[in-house]
C-alpha cells in the first residue's frame, strides 16, 4: 500500500517504513504527526482525490531537525568594477519515518497535524540534568568560653603588654663650632714715627 502526500509545496510517494526529508515542520524529535493532504491512495483499490482523498491520512514519526547541503551563491554585478558577493545557504529540513497509511478514519485518529515550521526556531529537547547537592562540611567543635561575673571582671586589672624599647645604636653627634662672620680680631697697627722725633735725633748726633 502506498500514498501520495503533499507538504512544503512538494509531492512525495511514500509507503510504510520509508524515511524521507521534507521541508521544516513544527514538531519535536520523537513526536508523532499526521499528513492530511493526501492526493492518491494505492493498493488493492486505487483512490484518486479531487483534489484530495476524503478522510485519508499518512502518519509519521519525527526523527530529528536537520539542515541540507550548503549551497554557495556568487554574484558579480558589473565588469571593470570590484563589485561581487558570495552568499551561502543551508535549507532547514525535517527527517521523519512513515509509520502508517490510513485510507479512512484519519479525522478520528487524534494525532497532531503536520504543520509547516518555516520561520520558527525549534529548540532541541535535552534530558534534564540532576543537580548535585553540595556535600555537608563537618563543623569543627567551638571551644567553650567561660563567662565571668561583673564583680570578677572589675577586680582583675587589665594587663597591657608593653613592648620593650631597644637601645638606640645611633652615634652621638659632635658639636659643630660655628664661626661668626665679621667678628675677626683686629691686629694693632704700628704708627710711623713723627717728624719731631726724627729732628731730635739729628741734633743729638751733631752735639756729640
């Protein structure tokens, strides 16, 4: 038994157990979906839709959300000018496996309808991680403190530790003699002998 379904603007001929890639769908990995746009159902009796087969459907299981092969688009705008552009693209696709083809009873199946997921950001479901509790650290026993009464506290004088002063090793400085400027001792100046004394000596020499 086979069927021809329509999704993402394309038509696919599928049978039970087939794996195919289609345009991105709004579904998570492991989720079950159903295609309701069926154009043809083949088997013992072929039914052709006009345009769709009434109450027919194809059920599938989503394997994962993938990306297609990268394509590179190179554009050179004008000659004699350095105007060019390189652009890459990877098409977003959905990988799924066909599980069942229904010729009738698709409306009452209760399976989620396959809807286009273009433009949607579908995050991958990750398994929850168990948060580890921090290990309890053994507390060290606090020392017992004996409290004194107020009267005992007053009687005991507080002893302060005074650091012993080290003997100073600095050498004593010698006193510096300071000479006063302008107080130099005046030496006696010998005055020249007067003219009168010279004349007396000459006369005494002549008389002798």
